[in-house]
């Protein structure tokens, strides 16, 4: 079937294998060259890349990593009979949650390997699309635009997980990642890690290239916010520029997105209701990865983030809830507080006893949610932070207050520590959306997890080797030029 063909192609390409064929149906093969020789085949391969990206970003361990390690997430009591009521970290994230991930069997190895599969798939499309005889120049240009954008995004994702933040050293010349600008083959190519500075330059250049290539017609069918476009690529570039300490670029890009995207912030009166809507995207989303459908047109809900955060009843709920540390940040008037959570009294083991205790399940990811990669609230916070770092405090306060006023929380003023206010506001507004640990590192803060921490090691002092993950050891063994992260 078509879906099988797409995934098989990308698996082989992504693993950097030497085999020139893939399985299309049992007992049949199709060459990669043949698959990419037609515009139809290229569209199928690009669709497969989107599906792989969606599956990766909604992967349980990836979806909770930054918030659990940063301190926004705690855990619900077990429903399993033998351990009913006990609260502990799920085995699947136990090591990474305690900052003791294992290079031989990393909890997060999928993020490393799947990102490079997608990157290699993008590179192969970029390298082959110009030879198409059945595609217009505009169609070829659009394919390259989406692939450059996706390649930049995947490398940026790898940088956040496997390289220390840009300011870890004064010149950003510490180890980054391998940046693949062409297809790689195991046993033939042995690329080395670039510096963090060079990697961010490549990320920003990939986004630049994509923005210049985008046309007005998407390669695939679908709503603009579910595909990479010029405007959401600018939004992703603004985020990357912020991480690269390119404050003016981040400020300018954020301003362009705010003023030209045609997308507005959600209104205060609509905020909770839009998140609660089970089968619709929130209005301010710029790029969202949707739940995939199977060949019968049915939702493949097993790949939804609601499988991590969902609540149906006292006997049917998932494992991830808000930590006490997060809940304590919300004022009573803040609509992002109790209004944005399902509160449930659940039987919990406390010492030798059992008692009902309150747990808070986010409304962001109930029913059939997509995964909001980036939305307008973050763009305002990006511009606010960039302005503050450029000493444009009045402008920073204006954007910060826009988000606070919409939430109904106390507005910051000139006497406040603007950087601390921005950090806390990002934590509240973007909770469960995969930012907190990376923000803690960027702001050079310590991880402090008090209420609800179930880790062997709850706190982490900055700087530390364990703000980044170990590169899966099998990848290090395959490439003699690939060095492991310090501490692993």
C-alpha cells in the first residue's frame, strides 16, 4: 500500500543504507531512483516525511521530555492492580527524568535516529527533484522549500537535545551536532560534529533558503498550518535566531510574523474553549502536526499526545499531569490555571495509607489534538525576549503584558526583573509544549523540582553535562568521527 511504500522508502533512506530497493508490497520491490523519478513519487515521499515528523514529535518520551525534566510535569497514580495508587515515573522515561540516561539504551534514542532519517530523506528529495520531467519549476521549487525548512527544523531539534545551549561557552565553539547538507551512507561517509555556532548558522541558512523558495502553492493537500509555509518557517527561524543569540534577527522575524501572517492571538474569552475543542486546531497556531489517518480514513489515535495527557474517568486516565510547582505559578485570576485543567481526585498511596489526592490533567491535549509546533503566543514572547536583550524594555514589556492581559494575570512593570518575568511567562503560557528544560538552559538557570518530583535526582545545577542527552552509542560506533557528549 502507498503508506507502506512511503515509510519503507524513508526508513531505508534515513538509515543511510546502501540498498537501492525498497519493498512496495510483499514480494515486490521498487527502486528509490524509480520512486523519485516522478512528481507523484516525490509527493508521496514528502508526505512520508511529514508523517514521520508527526509521529516523532508526538512520541511519548519526546512530547514530555522538556517539561518533565524542567519541572512542569508530574505523574498520576498507577492503575495497575499490583501497584495501584503508587506514583512514580514511567519506566519509559525513568532514566532521562533522573538525568541518568544510558548511551547504550537511551530513553530518547528515537529523537536522534528519526531526525536523521527525516533529514536524509529531505536531502535525497532536494538532490533528485530538479531532474523531474513531469513537474514545473514552481513545483520543484516548492518541494525544495519544504525540504529545506524541514531539514532546518530537524537539525534545530537535534541541537536542543544533543548540544549545550549557545551561551554555554563565550564563543559558541563547543560541540554541536553533525549537520547533514547531503545524503549520507553508512560505511562511506563519516561526518564530524560542527560547532554550535556553525550549526546555528546552517539552521538559519536552511530557513532562509526555504523562505526564498516558497511559492503560493503547497506540494501536498492540506491546510496551511499543517504544512511548512513561508510564514511558519519565518516563525521557526525566529525561534532559532533567539536560541542563537541573534536578537535583532529574532525581533525582526517575530515582528514580520505578527504583522503579516494574518493570524491573531486567541481572545481571552475563547482561550479555554479553543483548547477544549476536540477536533479543531486553535486559531493562533502557525504550524501543527496532525494525527495521521490510516488508509480507511480513520484517525490513528495511538499516536496522539492525548495518549500521554488524557483523562476520561477515575479508572481511565494517562500518566502525565501538572506538577505542583507549575500549578503554584498561576494566580487565581489566570485563565491558564484551573480553567485549563481537569481536576480529578484519585486514590493515591501515601506512606502506609491510601487517600484521594488532586491531580491536574491539561486540557491542551484531550480527545484528538494535533501537536502545536509553534503558535502566535510564542512569537510575542520571542519578540519580547529579543527586545529585552536589545535593551528595548518598553517594547518588551508591551508584548509581555499583551500575553499577561489575555491571561488575566498581574501585569509586569518597569521595576520588575524583565528577564525573570519573561522566563516565568514562557513557562506558564507554553507549558506541555516542549520548551521548559531548553529555556532553563538558555537562561542559565538551575533545574529545581519540588512538588511532585519522583526522580532519583530532582535538581540539576547549571552548568551540567546532563542538560544534554547521550548520543546513542551505536551511532558513535558506526562513525569514527562522531564523539560522545561529555559525561556519558
